[in-house]
């Protein structure tokens, strides 16, 4: 049993890590794009905002019939988690860059920074606390939503919970629920610490 | 090498209504006027932070439209109200910004930074490793001045550079600017007429997006224009 819990907890972490990783790779550039093209950016934010409001079980439901990315299994779970993780990351990248003091940005341009240098040397470092906060939120939400992924055969700690509910077995439910709660709390504490560090940086 | 600056019939929507102005290489000019008169906009035209809707800006007789703006900005110092220091970088790294962009060697950067920092009265050994947020407003302003001057710019654009400074430091830096006059063409935006006359050879008075008068500093108080009279009266110049 213990070995199972460890294995499934690992699987759970893997699902979330893959999803948040992909969301970071897609979301940060998308957030940057939104700051450069405010009109398109507003539309993009609106769309991912809408995705976020879809209840997670419904989103899994929608994805099941979609060819290639959907179906029953872990792939669907990861796709849904990516969609959920995008919003906090895109939004916080956008807000973080928008929040850079205009005088500082102005000074950067006036000193002769190219727009690429302005982005990498000034805007992104100053937006980093906000971006890390977005990653933290995405991770914590992801750990929670991933427990529901078991409903579509996505694996993870939800497997124990759903099975426990079906079998009216409290110990089985807790075998899923406790590690899931612990993971979320640990992720929150660790990423909050990272956040504080980049603020000092 | 100081650069010449020319604005030819420049208009900027809603802000400037036909400005023509020539500033010779090595001259120092103060832009004065009330808030919103067009001083800052005119200053920002010179390094391309503002683009004219009509007319053109020329640096060393070359239109800005045909100039590499990034290169121009690297040889123009720009000092702004509120300093605009990079909060995530140490004082030294802030001051080293332009020299690094220009690809200077680190020893040369250290020397130049050390010299400019001692000129503004903030020795590099004491302040170099500190971060902007640990400095007072006046100190931040002075570091902003050092950052703009470190690479020996050919144009120095200043927008209320001494706003946050106490009167003694203010006076010292005005002297520093006077000493610098032969090395750079200086354009200086200020509300303070006494300061304008102390730092600049020439005073340009802006009013509602136009130039109201443009005279040698010493002749400015002799102008009869009502706005000039108001400015002179408000400035309580030493007689």
C-alpha cells in the first residue's frame, strides 16, 4: 500500500510538473506578447479567462471526444491542466511587465537599450516576483485539479479518492486526499520562498 | 565631441505647434515655461523618445529618421526627474549601463565610474555596491546624473535634473554642469529661472506649444513680454 501511495504521488507530481512546465513555456511568451500588442493581448486574456471559468470536470468532459489531444487517459488530464495553468502565468507575466515603473522603462530606452535588452535586462527581472507568483498559483491549482483527472482515467492521487468513495473506504480516500493536500501545501511554501528570493534579488 | 541639434518646424499632436530651434554644438540651452508648455516634449524629440507628427529633428545635420536611434541614445545622456534608476541593479551596475552597452572593458568602466561618482560627491567605494532603494531621493537623483554622464555623452538632455536635491548639492551640481559645457551640448528643462540662467548660455521660453522667446541668458530678464515679466517676478532673481 505504502509503495502504491508513493508511486501514485510521484505520478501526480509528474502530471502537474509536465502541465505547469508546458504552461510556463507557452505562457510567459504569451504574456510578453500581450504587453506588446495590448489589443490582441486583451482578447487572449479574455479567452484563457473563459477557459479558467469552465468547471474542471466539464473541461475534462469536453476534451474526451477531441481527437489527438483528448480521449481517456493521462494525456487528456495533462492538456486540461495546461489550459488551467496558462491563465495565472500569462496574466502575472502581463501584469508584472505592465507594472514596471514607466520612468524606469523610459530611462532604459533613453540609455540606448534595444527592445530585446529592455525586455531581458529590465522588464523580465522586475516582473519576476509576479511571474513566480503566477507559477505558484498554477502549481497549487494544478495539484488540486489533477485529483479530478482520475475521473477520466488520468491517474494520480484522485484514483485512490474515487476508488475509496466507490468502495466506501475512508482509508483509501485518505491515501489520496492527504498526499494531495500535503503536495499543495508544500508547493505553496516552497514557491513562496522562491518568490521572496527573487524580490530581494 | 558635442553635437548640434536642430528642430525644424516640429509639430506634435496636441503638444507642440510649430517649433524651430537650432542649438550649436557645445552650446547650453535651458527650456523654461509653465507645466504643459512643451518643454519636456521638445526635449524628448531630441533623442527620439517622441516622434514629430510634422517637421523634422536633425542631429549633426542628419535627420533623426535616418539616424540609428539606439546608437544616438548611447551617446546622449538623459537625466530625468525621479532618476529612473534600475531598482534591481546596484549603483555601480546602474552607472555602468551605457559603458557596457558600448562594450568598454571592465577596468575602463571602473575608472570612469569612479571619476564620475566622485564628481557628484558619492565615492564609488562607499556607494557602488548599494541598491537604489537604500538611497535618499537626492542620492538617487545624483546617481542618475552620474549614469548619464559616465560615458562622456555628446548631448546631455536634462529634465528637471535637480528637482529632489537640497540647495547646497543643487548649487554644486550646477557648477559641475557649467564645467561640463565644452564637452557636450546641453539641453536643460527647468521651472527655475535662476537655475536656467546659471547653467545655460541661452534661455528658450515655451508657451502653449510654441516658443515665446529665445534669448541669451543675460538678456532674458530685459524682455518685455508679459510672460517673461511673470517668470522674472516669480523667480526673484539676484539683482
